[in-house]
């Protein structure tokens, strides 16, 4: 017992304790990276245009333009002339995959007209040389009570990386 006490006294004299030895702190430097992409932009090249159509004689009629620009109706009324065109839009930005979606169509300035069933030629594209093109079709529902006038309807497109 005396030997143990003597060893502890000598250890205390030289500053040696029974605690564990701690390693020196280590600091390293690392990097966080990011690639900043161009802000996306959507440019309309050709408007979605239903052209001239006959007012329906029954309650309502649907006039549809496919994303390829092919017009069709439900047999009541019809397209007049070859003025119906699908909308065409360029998506501009960095050369990356982009998702495009349509929001619910907005309002029309004619009380008997509704824009519905918007359909894109593609909902996913990859920009090449900073650009990709998509086309848009849809259906215009016209009631027999709609005014005979130039009609416009709002809609939105949303694109995101």
C-alpha cells in the first residue's frame, strides 16, 4: 500500500494524472459547389388560335385543336377556313431537362365560352443549345348563348428544371 501511495505522490509531483490523453484537434477545409442555371423563359412563337367557328345551334359545342394543330368539333357547328393553329412555345434556359405543365385555364372574355382540356405535345424536354419547343392544343366549349364577337381566353404555362 505504501508503494502505491509513493507512486501516486511521484506522479502528482510530475503532473501525471490518471486521465486519458486527448488527441490534438484536427481541422480540414472542404468546398461546397453549385452550378447556377439560367433563369427559364417561355416565349410564344404561335398563339393557340381556334380561328373562326360557327356558333352552335344546340346547347353547346366543343371545338378542339390537337397539339399537332389538327382541328375537330363535335359535329354541331364547325371551323370556318384554315385559321385554327396549335400554340407553339420555346422554352429557353440552360441545357438541362425541364418539366412543363399547364395550369387550369383562366377566364374568357365571352360569357358563353370556356377553354378546357389543354394538352401539351410534351411535358418533359431537354434544352439543347438553350432551347426546346413544345406545342399546345385544347378545347373551346361554346354555348349557343355566347355573343358573336372576338373572344380571348387566358391560360398559363409553367416550366421548371
